[in-house]
């Protein structure tokens, strides 16, 4: 079971994992745990961001990427013409991002309680908030989403990817990555073990997110479970669960 751990300890864990999730390496050398984001999640997110720009009638969007890590995702968004801000609580991740990203991309050191969410500069300032595998590490998720709502404009969307329970259940069964969960069949809290670096993880199903967002002035617009492409297994010699690793959800602020 999860033992008490504070935000500084969590940040230190991700500092230790910065190289594992460095997405600026050549594609074939990126760790599979990071490469899955690129090959499975990012194509869906890029498509949805394009749809959102069309919905708003704009050529570029103002995007906040929560848990931006080493920043390759926002670098690609920037190349597409979008105005982007990245936030992450790992200094080591942001160090990598600053090395590779254009100087005019704003990077913020912080977490789900960052002062950025109370700064009038950002109040209702974003068209899109993205989060790729960065929400399942947060226990106080409602505070996170309440803060997202502060900086998201009317008509804006929250677009995020998290682990679905089916992936966790299968991973526990084959003893890959996830361990010490409260239940092997209905897991909600446990650990992800990244080669000895154990990070607390909180698993929520779609109904949880639906209840929060639809009860707080949002409309659901997307739920999708993208499969691994066949070439991914060949390229990265994937040995983990083949159950879809991402549940991608999106909600629009009304």
C-alpha cells in the first residue's frame, strides 16, 4: 500500500527518471516507456488539437502542457504554430527541455498547486490543456482540475491520457511495472516500479472523470483507447502488457 510521501519527494523521484523519459533522443534509442507516448498517444492528441483549432476558428491555439517533461511534445506543437507553455515539477526534466526547446517557449517549474493557476496573467488564457501520463501520479486530482478550470477559456478543452484499469490489471497479472496495488482486479492505488524507482500511482476509470467534469460545467467530447501499432512491438521489443496503455479523454468547458 502507499506510504506517506510529500511533493518534494515525488519531484525527486521524477528527477531520477528524467533520462528514462528523455524524448529528445533518436527515436530508436528512446526508452520504450517514453516512446509509447510518441507512437500511441501523440498522434491522437495532435488530431484533437487540430479539431479544437477548427472549432474555435483559429489557426493556432494557446496550449498549456501539464507535466511537459523534456518538452518534445510542446516543441512539436510550437513547430505547428501553436503558442505553448510547459509546466513540470522535475528540475531535471526542465533542464533537458531548456537545452532543446526554442527560447520563446515558456517553461514553468511547478506542480498541480503551482502559483501559475492563480496568476491573473493566465486567467482563462488557454484554449487547450494537455496532460500525457501526468495525472495518475497525483492523489489530489480534484484540486488539479479545479486549477485547470481557472486558466481554461470558455470553449476550451482539457485533453489527457491516463492508464486504463484494464492495462493495470493485465500488467499486474504478468508482473510488469505495477506492484503492491490494493486489488489485482479493481486496482485504484499502488506503485509503478521503474527499475527500482517506485512512484505512487492512482488509477481512475472514465466514470470518475465523467462525474467530475460533467458536474463542474464541462461536456465530454472524447473517450478513446488507441492500440499499439504493430511496428512498435518490433522497434522497441516491447515485453509489457499489450492491453491499450492509454485512455484518452477530453472535456470542453461550457
